[in-house]
């Protein structure tokens, strides 16, 4: 064992010499001798010994056991008591302090060597253990930190995966919607095109046979007219589709002008009564204190046309339709009510979707575009619509449009 630095605390000169002799015999170095507690503490602080040999029966204000606790508080070095006491109560006192060893006076060199080396060896091992524990602690801390980072990155990865799944689900939903839209368009349009095309075909065949027979009569003119009507009806359907398309590509715009509200309402009434509302009895009423209002007549017309033509079209022949328009302050209020086929609760939320047609429309013609056009016009005018409908009883569409100053 390499030489260690030993501090001796002993108030008896002779005993101190004996101890010094025994220490040096073991090739260790005595770095100082203190005969009282104060000088012991000073030497301990300045010399930093590796071990303290301490007289248990120190004749001072504090005894050996108290001094030992003070020293250990400063630095954890081994303390070995050297004592002449051999009674049980002194032993118990010594044991309470838990010293690193104790040697009985008079000193026996072999016993002294064994106690001293064992105390140094034990302390050395404790130090090694402490260092190991510290490095183990650090490793655990480091690994806990790394584990935390791995957990965090896993959590981030999971959040990322969730986002990707959500996006995929949205894409799938959009795909599903487009699929439904496609089949709606195909079924609506094929139905709408079939009747006029069949009529064109049969009329063309009849005109052909009339020409072959060389009998151009009133009849052939009638068939030619039918062809024209059928073509007009197809053109109308195509125009509606193009309007939706145009809205998407070039955007419908709002161009407000001052309009004569009475004249405007009259022209709507006239046109509707002459076309789609011929078979029903339509009741029109207008309430206004002002003559002119500022709005876009083209958009307003599209809104009224779609609502009134639907009310007439989805009513039984002879049914009643009520169209009300009112200028109230800075608002234009429109209500279109009918007593027709109505809309089921299930279909109601979808009627403004493009190409959607209710389950109960039967053979009533339509493309499912009108209300989506109307909705777009309302958006542009900053208005809103509310619908109340009972299947088999009728519907009421209420529109509110803010008027430009
Ligand atoms: P279309 O009338 O050409 O089918 P719309 O977009 O105008 O298309 O209307 C969408 C659907 O809303 C109609 O197919 C119909 O089922 C329902 N609908 C709209 N207005 C009425 C109404 N007044 N009475 C009953 N159903 C209506």
C-alpha cells in the first residue's frame, strides 16, 4: 500500500510518540500531531490527512467521539480511535460513533497494523463504490434522457402518422363524393336527355317517311316543330350545366344597379306564368315603400326563377303557389311556398348539393343544379336561405338579402 498521510490527535506526549513510531514503522507519514480539539480541526483543514488516529479520552471541552463527528463532517476520512479504556461502557460509547476501527493501549504493533490498514482499505473501497454509483447514476440519467427523446420522437411520429391517416381519409371521402356526384350527373342527365332524344328520333323518322311519300303536309311541319322543341329543351339543360361550369371557371360576379322593384317583380311573374307555372295557380304579392332598390338584377332573377319554377314543378296541376317579396328597411325578404310533394327529412340537408335530386321526384324533370346556382347567387349577394318542408304537404323557402346602400 502506498504511504498515507496520518494525523495524530493525542494529548499525552509519550503516547503520541509511541503512535508516531508505529505509524512510521508501517511507512506512512505523520503530517501533524494535535493535543486538543481546536488544533486538531485546524490541522485537519490545512493538511488534508488520509486517516486520523484519535485519542478517545481527550481531555478537552469536547471528547473524542464529538471531535470525530466534527472531523467527518468536514471530510469523510477514516477515523481510528486509540484508547486505554477497557470497560464495557467506554466500548459502547466508542461503538455508537461507528469508528473505522479502534486500537487498545498499550499498542500491539501487529494489531495496530491490521486495524490501520483495514480502515484505509475499507475507505478506499467505499470511495471506489461511490465513484461507481455516481457513474452508474449518470449512465441511468443519460439513458433515461435518451429514452425520453426516443419516446418523444415516437409520439411525434404517431402524431405525423395520424395526420397522414386523416389526409388519406379526407382524400378518400373526396373520392367517394366525386364518385357519387358522377353517378348523380349520369343518372340525372341520361334521364333528362332520353325523352327529347326519343322525340327527335321518332319525329325525324316520320318526317323521313312523309318526304319519301312526297306528302309534305301540316303533319310534317308539326314534327319539325317537335324536333325544335326537343332541341330547345336539350339546349336549356346544357345551358344550366354551363352556368355552373362558368361559375366555377370564370366566377359569377355581383354587378349592382338601381332597379325598379315593381317592374322587376312583374316581369318575373309574367315569365313564370307563361312557362313553368302554367298548370298551377300562382299568387304573387309585393310589399314595398320604396320604388327602387340597389341590387344585382341578374342574380336576383336567378334566385327567384329557381325557387318559383321548383314550387310550380313540384306541385300537382291546379295546386297553389305563393310568392311574396317585401322590402323591409335595408333587407329584401322573399318567400316562395307550395303545397306540392315536399322534401323528406333525409333529403333536406342535401338539396343544395350539385346534381342532387330528392328520392320522391318521380318523373318530374330536373337536373339537380337549380338550387346550387341559387345558393351561389345568394352567397354573392350576402344573403341566406331557410327551408321548411314536409313530405307530401309542401315546402317553403325563405330568403333574406341585405340591400346595398
Ligand atoms: P331540380 O329541381 O332540377 O331537380 P334543384 O337543384 O332545383 O334541382 O332542386 C334539388 C332538389 O330539391 C330537387 O330535385 C327536389 O328533390 C328538391 N326540391 C327543390 N325545391 C322543391 C320544392 N319546392 N318541392 C319539393 N322538392 C323540391
